[in-house]
């Protein structure tokens, strides 16, 4: 088996952030997705929504910018952009449930070949179920981008033909970002959009628990001298 060093979580966030179109309204889920907020290109006008009642969320707050009353859904201190608004939960969730979000970026324990998402409960004995607003986001956003490592800590695949954990939403994921590849969920199945440089088709198939389709010339994810990922 290949000795592959995958993308870091920060690099996955950078790659995903570069794919979000200008003018989008985006929710960032708890955990890994919060990293995306610090990676958005400065030449794009992207409006960030947080389920705890923020529209116009800025980057993470550091130093003197930290205000304990300004946090995201992961309870991390954040900043506000000019013109940002703060609402209570009923309005915030109405935005989520009403189809007003272009994208929801959500972490995942598992994603199936049909785009089923499992991200609120595992079968671990000490796991604490925590669905939060993930179900509302999964069914309310126009597109759901799943962000995760390709394999679990024990090496088991997290992209599967069928999820084994309880579902957050059925058929909701449109694209999967992992440390090894970017994979589109299509009516015909999982189609590899890009692979990290050094990853072969055979290796990716071996660490994925569902059939994969490959274009004739899949894109390659390369790193620039500063370590930032881009498509080649």
C-alpha cells in the first residue's frame, strides 16, 4: 500500500474555500468546517451564517479582538464584518430551513455513495450524540459540502456504499472533501473530481468503501511553496 501523507485539515479548508463561488451565503458547521472561515479569498464577497444567530461572520478573533459575547456555533471567538446582523435562534433557523443558504459545510463521520450524511452519532460506547442544527442545515441548504478525513483512526473507510451510523440527512451531500481527494456525488455514483498528488486510482479505491468513477484526466491537488493547495 502507498505511503501517503494526506492534506492537513487546514489545507482541506483552504481548498474548499477556494471553490466557494463569489456572492454565496454559507453556513460553517462545528469542528473542521470552522477553519474555512479564515481561508476565504479576499477577492470574493461571501456571507457567512452561523446557526447561533450571526449573519456576516468574520474570521476568528485573536488577541484584543476577542469578545466573549461573540462566538460561533463551536463556541470559538469570532469577529463581525461591517453590516453584520445578530438574530435570535428562530430567525437563524428560519434562514437554514427556508432554503436561504447556498452552501452548508459540514463535518462527517460517514458519507454514502448516495450522498447520505452521518455526523451526529457513532456506535462508540463513550460517544455523546450531538445533532445540534446539523439536520436543519443538511436538508435546508441548497448544497451540502462534507469535509472529513478519508479514513478513520483505525484505517476504516468513511466514504461507504451505505452508512452504518444513524443518518443526519438522506441524499443531501453534493461534494466530499477529504485529505486524499475531492469527490462529487452524482446520480450515477461517486465521481472523483481531484486527487492529491501522489495518490493513485488503485490506492484511492482501496481506502474507499464504495465504487468510484474516474474521469479520463482527473485533476491533481498540488501544494505551492507555501503549502497551500490548488488544482493542477
